[in-house]
C-alpha cells in the first residue's frame, strides 16, 4: 500500500486544529479503498497558544498516523512547509493549511492523479469569498506581474495547497535550499509531469488569516527578486527614458530658439522626477543585495526543538 504524507503547517491554530484533524482523517481513511494509507506531518511553527499541546495529544492518541515537529521559534510558513518536505516519508506529499480552507475532500482526486502518472499537482483556487476584494485583486495582479517579469510560468491563483511525488520531493530537498523561499513557485518550476485541480477555498474553520497586506507585499517582493532580474533592468529603461526626455528638450530649444523651458516649477518637477527614479533603482538594488545577504549568512531555514512519532 502506498503512503500519502499530509504536510500541515500550524501557527496559533488551537481553535480549529481538532476539527481539522477529525475531518481530514475521515478522508484519509477513505483512501484505503484506492490502495493508499496516510500520515499527518504537523509542523508547529513556534505557536504561542495551545497548538503545541493539542498536536502532542493527537500524536499520543494516533501514533500510527500523526507525526509532529515543534520549531524552536516562529520561522514562517515557508520554513514550516520546508520542514514537512524534509521529514515526510510518503510516496506522495500533499501540502495544506490547518484551517480547512484547503478542502481535504480533494485528497481522493489527488491520489487518482498520482496513480495516473502525474508527479506535480497544483491546486488552483477558483474563488475565495473570505479573502476580500483587495486580496483577490492583489493576488491576481501578483501572478499577472510575475508571469510577465519571469521566464517561469506560475499558474494563476495557485496556492500553498499542492501535491508532489517522492522523486520531486528529493529534487526539492537536495537542490532548492534558498533561504528566501517560494516553495509553490519551485514546485511549478521543477518540471516533471504536472496537472492542475480547481477548487473553491472553504471558509476558515476558526480564527483569521495570519497574512496582513504588509506581509503579503514583502512576500511578493521577495518572490519577484527570486524569480526575475527584470527590476534590475529598470535603471536601463530609466536612463533611456531620461535620454529621450533630454532630446525632446534639446529639439524644442533648437526649433523655437527660445531657450530651455523656463520657470522654477519646471526645474523642480524635473529634478524630483529624476531623483525619484534614481532612488527607486537604488532601492531595488538594495532589495537584491538583501536577498544575497540572507543567502551568504547561511543560517538554518528552521530549527526543530522537539518532535513526536518520528
């Protein structure tokens, strides 16, 4: 019988964790009819509530199916998924959140695609009514932007709900160890035979999203820096535009013979524009340097303080 590893990152999810476990376990048990067993690989990402205690209790009650990793502190969602990637032992791996927004009812469809020979399965979100208009717009804008700035094509509205086989897991473990990470992007970039499954995000079973607009913006910026060098070329385009603007002023001066456009306001506007472009380019270069600095420090992606049933 094949084994399906359910990698679940959890940060302050005490209110809905038991419900998630019971609901997902039912769908996991149903997989036996398809020749698949299952395991949970829970990653407690430095939670400050009772999440750790609840996970330890689940591990004690279900020693066959529940594995638990406890981080020494909060390292972030990407680090938690990476830890699950490293410790999962299944023939197939499914990455999902503990809030039930990633419906476990699709586990049967996922193993069907595995059995059909697919090795990468991206779960594409068709609708997320609980996200709000702003997040839905910015999410769509992010994928539109990165697909035009990068050579890598990312499925629009692909989420952290995805599945891979063990051969893909080994490639990601051995070759994709950046400190500034975007695992769902790596999964879509790694190759192998892949497909997509559409799903509608369910309401959170409890609590609220841990991603603020600010965190999402920083995350989007880091992702763009990791997958594209197009922002670095902004200086070239800015220089060309400035040169073109200078030529327009020169031609105007020669044709009208009135001299350069006069006025204090004109000079101030031009100077402000040029310095704005300059500072934007410097800021972009600084962001790339910050990413390089993180890589050069070579600090661990995560630290496991304790574990259960591993």
